[in-house]
C-alpha cells in the first residue's frame, strides 16, 4: 500500500526503497505515455480564438494531430524530448515517493493521526510533489521545449539545448513556469494520493495471495485518481507550458501565432482576453488520456517494484538466518 504502513506485507518500507521503486515506475510509465504528452503540449501552445467558426490552429483534434505529426515529422516525433522527460520522470518519481513515504512515516510516529487517512495522503502527497517539482523543474522545461519544436529543430540534443538556454537567458530560463507549477502541483498530487487511497478502500482488499488482483486494483484506482486530479488543475499546466516556451519563437513559427508573456498573471489575462476562458482547457482530451494511463501505470508499476524489493529483502533476511 502506498503510504507508511508498518504492517505492509510484514516489511516496513524505507525512503530509499520508495525512491528506487518510484524512479523505476516513472521510467517505465514515461516510455508508454510520451506520445500523449507530445500531442497535449502541441495543443497547449497553439494560439487561436476558441470562438472562431473556422479553426485557426494547425491541430484540430487528437486523430488529426496524430496524423499530422506522423506525416510531417515521423514516428519518433512522438518521443521528442524523451531523454530529458525520462530524466524528469526518474528524478521526480524518486524524490516524490521517497518524500511521501518519509512524511507519512513522520506522521505515523509523531502525531495521533492515522497515516493511512486520505487527508494525510493529500497533504503529504502535495508536499512531496512540491519538493520534487523544485528539484526537477529544469528538466521539465527542457522536455517541454523539445516536445514543442517542429522541423527543422532548434535544439540538436540535450547538451546543445542546455548551453543555448543558459547563454541566452541564464539560470532562470530553466525555471520558467515554476509559479503556476507549484500552485497546481500541490492540489494535483495531493488529490492523486487522496483519491487513490479512497478508491482502494472502496474496492476493498484483494484476495489473499493474489498479486495480480492487487496490481489491477492499483491500475484502476490510479487511473481514476489521475483523471479527477488533472481535470481540476489542468489550466495551471497550460499556463506553465506557455511560460516555458517564452523566447522560443524560432521553433514555433510553423505552428501558427506565438506569444510572449511577462509572467503568470500576464499569461492568464492575455489567454482569457485573446482566446477566451475555454482556451484554459486546450489539449484536455489527450491530457486526460495521458493522466489516466500515467497515474494508473505509475501506481501499478510502483506496487510491482515494491513487491519485488520486499521479496528480495525477505530472501536476504532468510539467507542470513540460515
């Protein structure tokens, strides 16, 4: 079970094990959901008036966007920015799950609250995600820029992108969009852990000794938690993406209009004025697909890797006793 539970399969979970399982879960999940992330980012960065009768943007739907990217840029375009995205997933998963396990253990040992309460999971999950966000924001910005650029490419590789961004904008360039990210990530991650906990309790415990049933339950609960959390906090993800590509006009000209924003408030007001409030939910469909798969698979693989680690630890302990 996610969250500190001293009775979990007879073996308590350490933050180091949570970090290892979380990073492995993030790596596998990222490889599976990358195409949805690329499509979502393309929609989020597209400038057009939602009220316009005639579509102004290059991408007009999930299927059309997929075909367009495939025909113009090839199948590997769906994994653009995959290296920084994988580094982001591994780093974010490690910091988030290690922090979450540490915080829930802290609650369990030093307060009267039950560490398995949904409310505790909401607060600990939100704080854990904030710490992971600050640590991994540069990788998120790099991932967004790689996914946003078309052909010809502005950045040839990760090293070129890093040096170019640092030379033209300094260190702060890597932290563009941090404000809306932190505002959104606390409730988003908090609700992920909250609803995951609630759904698991509603479904009840799996049959004794049935690992496959438990893994399927994690997948379903994680998917439901991801969809609800993403829908509620989605606009902040869009604001973050718009801010992260500021000053990146050269790579965006083939996709339509470009905009530069002075900051978070300016970004929100300009989008509302020029494109209308419905624009806050551009790219929601691929984002919900990605959220369902991403959150579901993250918890699914996390439970699998935790079970592997617990089994390995028990085997080591038994061998020492012999």
